[in-house]
């Protein structure tokens, strides 16, 4: 009997009207199911490019809704296509990977998962960036649009992407024939939960919204020896220290102050004993920019400064620093298509109200969704943000985000119900606008 009641409830949800207040009601009716999905995803996170369980759980759900489902796209991504007559092609993308972080939220369904880093070492794993809310809202949006087929026309491509945190996922999916094996989108839309907005507030940035990210390794080489006889050595630790300081002038003295950029040395490793000057020290950098020309200026400058400081220190030519730009880990800046972004912002403001929408400043974080429309004028794309900070915590902090956990924090616990319901409603609304019948 209970199973029959649930089946009737599911059927009534799928048949619910699609627009205005009724869309909100339909999303609310789906919330118990979507929250179960969220809690399951949160308790069972998977590291980048190792997502196996997550797409395997989502694939049968999408098939039930009538989507053509293809698994293992770009290694572990999932593509689901719903064809519904003539019209535009819209791709809705969600990322699903988690982070090597030990959860400290205290949630009853907190992750206890242990994964493996690329070198094989074990690590705790947590959805510290809120991708579990993305997965649930992705499914919720698919449910709504499958129920609304009579109200739109075109092709819907649902992209559940792996490897966003490492910058590999979008590249892998495109490299695996995303735009040749499946309908190529005219529009791409995605959202991300936000730790700087109160729960349920939507933020959008026409133009640049996230930064280009580059990882750079510098092997600073020298001539090692006894710590008591530095005159017989070329100390790589002193040289590396000079490089660290000089690198800051790239941002402060060589770049136009009106062009945002960040250069951070995140790791400095050298030596293993008090009285031994080592042969080598290693630096690891993150470089964040928006414009391609600014990126080039910084990357070229890093190599120039590293070599210049080595020459001034008297390092032999055969021991010049080795600078490696990790192109395999590069994430390009996300440049929202201005017309599409403005139209989406107007739609959200009209539907949710001005008090729940805002224009955000660009961020220096990275997001690889911009690859789907980068350098391709035939594709328009937009990434927007949905606030996840629980209202009580926002009020207690007085809106001061420095007092709140950030994304990637072991304490990040968004108001998942509000994020998922808002995202599902917003994504469905935007999809209906793009795919509306003539």
C-alpha cells in the first residue's frame, strides 16, 4: 500500500503545472526526494575523476524520466539528452566531485569516506564545495523539465561533469566528443552554491565571473654544502627566498592596476637538516588572472625573474631554475556571455524579486565551466551563484563573510534545502525561457 501511495505521489508531482507559483510548489513537492539524494551524495563523496558511484546512481533516475543516457563520457561524466521537437539546444551542467578534506561540520550524515590521492596515499573526502547540492538540483531540474515537455520545445542536454576541482573535467568531456557525439548546445547554464551570500539569494556577474588558474612549479637549483661554509655553496634557499619576494613585483609594479591578478607562493620546500645547505629548493605557485594578456605577462615574468635572480646569485648556467607551467591543470577564466547573463538576471529578478537577486563582483576562484563556450561564438554561457549561508549564521555574523566558513572549508555546511530548491526553480525557469515555444 505504501509503495502505491508513493507511486501516485510521484505521478502527481510529474504532472504538476510548470510556471509561476506552481513551479515553486512542484519543486517543494520534490524536495523530500531531492534532500535524500543530497544526504546520500554528501555521505558518499568521490574525488575528482574517480566518480563512479555518483553517476551510477543518477543514470537510472534519468532513464526513468525519458532521457537518453550515456555514461563514462570524459572518463566518468554522464550525459542525458531529452529531445522535444524543434528549437534551441540547452545544456545544463553540474559538477559532482569532492575534495580531499576531513569533514568537521557535525552533520548527522557527515562524510567518513576515505579516498586515494593520485599518488595512492589515503585521504579523507568531503563535499566541501557544495557539489552535492549541485547534483540534487541537477536531478530536480531534470524532473521538472521532463514534466513540462508540453511547455517547451528544443533539446535538453544534462551534463553531470566530473573533475571540476582539478580543472580536468570539462576538458575531458570536450575531448571525448561532447560536441560531436551529442547535440551541440546553443546555450550552457550552470550554478554554484556560494559562501558569501545568504541562503536563497541569487548572484550573477555579466562578464568575467571566475578567474583563469595556473599552477607553476619552480625548481630552484644551487650547489649544496656545509651550513658552516656557505661561501663554498650557492644556497638555493636564499635564492628561492629572493625569487618569492621579487615575484610580487609582477602584480604590484608590472601589471596595470586596473587588471585584477593574484600570484601566491603556496609551498616552499628545501633542505632536511639544520647544518646542510641543499642542492635544491622547490616553490609551488598559483596564478590567477582574467585577461589572456595579463596571464602571459605574469607567466613570462615568473620565468624571467627566476632566471634573473639566479644569475645575480652567481648560479652556473647549467643550474638555472626550472620553471614548469602545469598546462594540464590550467583552468581558463569564465567569461559570462553578457547578453545571456543579463537576460537571465532580469528573469530571476522578475521571478524571485529584487531582494533575492544581486550583481556580484568577479571572483579569483577557478571554475572550468567556461571551457564549454570559450572561443566559440556559437555557444553562449552563464554561471550564476546561489547563496548557501544559513540565515541564522548570516545574521549572527552581521553579513561579515570573514566570520563564516568559506567554500573548501571542513566546516562548510550550506542550507542545502534552500540551495537545492532555489537552484532547481531558477534552472527550470531559465530553461523554460531559452526553450520557450515560438
